[in-house]
């Protein structure tokens, strides 16, 4: 399950809670609900899943997936089409942003494959005075 799918489920459940409070019942995935406690339990479940997903480390597979997405988006934008991702519509004007994102994931993939830790390295150099 992707982060976007989890976020959509949480939004749907929040809307359902509003409907139950206002109308006394609401519908979620074609089923009628009138018990707020069950909906709140389900919302907490998805919020925990979101937290777990956000806190896990990026993997090479994640990088490969995002690089493939960026290539697909680049091709669509270069062909003069729009491309939609997480509610944003990317157009030709966003090509530089797509390329920067692809470059970021390519660098992350290299870092992960070579087991390089993220961050800035500071070295102390000692020289000889002659």
C-alpha cells in the first residue's frame, strides 16, 4: 500500500466520521456505518501504517521505482502531455523539477548500493611545515 493510498483512506474515514456526527450514519466502500468507535479504530490503524511507512529507510527498490516514474513523467511532458502525480499536474514547465527529482533518486540509489551513509563528512587534515 502506498503512502498516497493510505492518505486517501484516512481522508475518507475523516469524512465518514463527519457524516456520522452530522447525519447519524455514513457510507464507506458501499457499506453503511453508524458506529464512530469502529471508524476511529480503523483511522488509527491507517495512521500507524502511515507512520511506519514514513519512518522506514529508503531502499534501492524505492529508488528504482521513483526513477522509472520520473522517466515516464519526462516522456509524457516532452511529448507535450500533462502528467499527474499526487494531486499535482506536471507540465512542460516542470521538466527541470522532474529531472532534478530523477537525479536525486539516482544519487540515492548509488549511495545505497555502495553502502555510503548520508550526511556531510568532515575531515581534519594535518600538513607538514618545511
